[in-house]
């Protein structure tokens, strides 16, 4: 049971100097508490205690049926009767205040009904089955979603496991988290009666978990007030200094924002554009951030101008007029209408400068965009009804709804739900959740089939692999980014196209994740999957190929041949090691020291150097001899993985080709180069051999090697 109470001394947005929201004044919870003590009203009218809730609800939903709210209040008030908050207030004031917050944001009736009942199952004798019978499946689901797990059952893990339960429930219905955010806001407003250490603990969880969730769900009205309340508790000195800055600005009486707003109204009116121009004071944390960024603050730094229009096209019309009649600050322009943020936010951002140097930030959006910007998913109502209107059965309870195709379940939530299933323990889940929520920007990359994949900023190909394939990403051996081969550690940018290259082999030779992948993994899904594999294989991944030298060290890499008879009697013929020609390569030859004639491929750079040095060419041709042997040097380029060298040599052996020598360069950027000198019995078999080597998983190219010509030649 929540025990926090109203405390006039608690620092927060209600203190002098703090910015107040325009619109409906905050409700007096003490007055609501006294009304609640009067008991339920007659069944033919709503209790006075929820009159404010009804008023706020009807402002957004004029046709809403209020009977479910009536019955929910009666049950909540009677079940909580006798329970008090630490301040001495009747406990019913808490669910009433939470419901009022949601009503002012525009939540529909089902959400408000569940909000009134959200603590009944946790703190009273009311059962979930009773809620389900009286109010329907949806209300019961929402109440269950926000009901805490018992400490007696979970001990220290109760809080993180409650959040895990709540997030899973949110994955099916985002209204669960809407209720939790409003619940936390009211508890933060009334946290002053708690011990300082408990205030600090709750504030830190709010900062690390609830505020990022409010941001991701787009509920800016709750997020900004939560930020200010946390700021007051965790940084009281900086909070007080920021309050002083705001108070000093107000005392100066320099209302430049009002002057610029009036100028803009005239400009837009003359252009025939119907628009509201409003002043939006910054909340305390926003002022604090601007102060740290800019140093000395001017009048326009304490707020922004908001321009509201009816249609999307009008937003761009307003932008054009403002940029024509004022001096735009080009670097400040952002178009979140064409490219909305991942949390549903849409708006045009710009800034204009006055001749006196004042720079004013301006937001341009439609009224509907503004509603969503303030209330996020709460403004979308019930996502499971096609019309957006609440479906109710004849008894007034929320009934069964249509197919669940929730458009508000964003990519970040889907990813969170995926990795939390794999989190091995509560501590890992709790710490990883905070890390995940600390990533405040998302990028979109595309698969080769055109489908989108959402990832946090800074994500790599490793993250993309685990986002797409889950644990099967252990078999990823490389990637192509925008058509080019890339190492798995490559950081992706917004709009990149990613093709993941997967090993299709099964069994012991299948590839395994590398511990080095953890250095590139930014998403919890990738990190947890890699760590889980490493924990299950304490011996670690099987050893990769030896880097500097190959396990083969046979005869000299400089091949000889008798099947090339040159036009020089008695000469010893040797195939050049720099290009290792084989039939049917076009060849040329040059006399070198010791009566040796070196045979090169015509395209060999070594042959070109000999020509430029004035060496005379010697006529050469391929002889047709039985049992002749041909040597060739091939370069195989691949992604580094365990057993690659063994797989390549096996493929070569299966083609009936002997390996004279092999070298392997040290891996670089996750790639490795293998150089093989091979002896063939049939020169025509060369192309088939190269195809077989390319078919080895992880190998992306095989070609004829070009070496520097040996000094002896």
C-alpha cells in the first residue's frame, strides 16, 4: 500500500518560482479527502469526490458513459475505507488523484475505471476475479498489470520483478504503463513524509526507469513533472539555484517572449493563416540544461513559442512565413512531422533571431499532434477498438474488443520484451533494464527485403543480427552494409541497409559467438545472448585458426614444371612464384640467372617490370604431357570464425588437390586472408576448385594471388 502523503514542504513544481502548467488548477487533495469520508453518494448521482474527474473526462469524451466510474468509485471507497496515508489523509485520495491525472490527459473510461481500482487487489480484500466479474476482462487485466508482487514472496527482488511483470503486461496493453506513470507521479508529488533515504531510493528508480518509459511512450506531461520532482530530491542545491534564476527573470519584467509572440500573430494573420501562438515556459530541468549549455540566460531562454494549426500542410505554411519574416537559425531546424520520433512525437522545430540578438525557439504542430505530444499513448485511447471508442456491454462493464493489432507497441518495447525473457536472473534484468532505457535515441535500418529494424543509436551489425535472429545469430559470420562487406563490429547509421551473412552449417563445426562481440554489442538482447552462451561454455569458443603461420609447411612455395618447353634449348623452366601460371593461362617467359627461364602469366606485374627493364622475352607454350602437375597460388578472403582453416583445407582435399604450402595472416577487423600454394593434376579443374572454396561458409572471395617477384627471378 502506498503510504506517501501531501507535504507542503516537499520541493517540487508547486513551490514559489517553479513554472506552473497553464489550464486547470491542481486539485486540493485535502478537500477530496473530506468528500471521500462522506461515503458513497446515492446511486442516481455521482459522488462529489469524483466530480473533478468527471469534469476532466467529459472535456475529452463528451459522450462517455459514467456509470462504470460510479461503480468503480463506490467499490474503491468502500474497500479502502479506514485506510490512511501517512499524512492522515483517507487512502481514497490517492486513486482519485491518479485517476484525475489520467482524465486530464484524455484517457478513456476503461483506463479511468481501472485507475480507481488499481490498489484494491493489492491492498484490500477485493479479488481480481471480483473485478473481472463486475468490470470486465480489460479492467481486470489493467488492475492486475499494476498490482505489485509481495515482498514476503520475492524479498529484495519484489520491485524489479514487479517491473518485469508490468512491462510484460504493457506489451499486451500500453494502458498498464499509463496507470503506473500516473501512480508514480502522484506518489512523487507527495513523497515529503518519507525518510530522506527512501525519498532518494524512489527518486533514483523514477529517474532510471519511469522517466525513460514516460519518454518512450510519449507522455511528456508526466515526464517533465517527474523530472522536476526527481531534480528537487536528488539535486536540491541546483534545484534551488534554478528556481532563483526563474524568479530573477520574472522580477525583471522583460517579457520578450510575449513581444515576439505578438509579432508572429501579426505575421501569420497577414498571411491568412489561422494559428494560435502560445508561450510555453520551460520546466525547471529544461532551464537547468539550457543554463549549463549556454551559461548566461536571456529572457527568451526561459520558454519557447508554440504555434498550433489545424492541418499538417499549415505547419509548413507557418514555417515558410516565419523564415521569411524573421531570421532563421538554420542549424536549429528539425522536421519531426516527416520523420516522427520513435515515441509518436511530431512537430516542426525551428529558431528565429531578432535584431537585438535574442534567439527564440519555435514549435509548430497541429492540435492533434499537440495532444499526442503531451499525452502520448494515453491520447490514443483504447488501441483495440477499430473506432477508438470504448466498447461496453449492456451492464456498463468494458466488454470484449476486436482483434488486438496494437499500433502503439513500438519497436523498443518489442525488443525489451524479447530480451527480458532471456535475462537469467533478477539482478541482470534490473541492471540491463536501466542500461537499455538510458539509450535515448533510436535508428531505423533496413533488411534487404525492405522491412525495417529498429535499433538504439550506436548499434552495430552484431546488434542487428541478434535483433533479427535471436540466438541463431551465433551463426552470423559477417554482414554487408549498403552493399559492401563490413565487419560485425561496424556501427550502423539511420537508414542503412544491412544484409547479415549466416553460416548454414550444423553440428560441431557450426560457428560460435566470440567474446569480442561483447565490445560491439549495444542492445541487451545481444549482450544477454552472448553472455549466456559464454556462461554455458566456460572453455570459451573453440580456438580459431592459427594467425601467423599455417599448419602446412611442405616443399618450397616456388613451383617448378616440365609441361611448359621454352624456345631455348637446355634451359631449366620454372613457373614464377609471383603468379603461378597454369594452363590455359596466357604466359610469357624471361631468361634469368643460372640459365633458368621464368614463366609468368601475361597479366603478371612481375612480367611487366621485366619488360620495362628491357629483358628479352622467350617464347613459351604449354606442352601436352601425361601425368603433368600444375601449381597455383590462391588467396581466400573470409570472416574470422572457429575451424575455418580446417573447413577450407577439407574442401580443397575433397577436390583432389594437394596443398604445397599455406599461410594465414593475423585477423584484422574480423577478417582473415589465407594464401594457399596448390598442386593440381588437371589445370581445367582450377575454376571448380575456386568455387568449392567460395562455398565454405565465411569465405567471401577466392582469387589468384599476386606476389612480389622473387629476387632470384
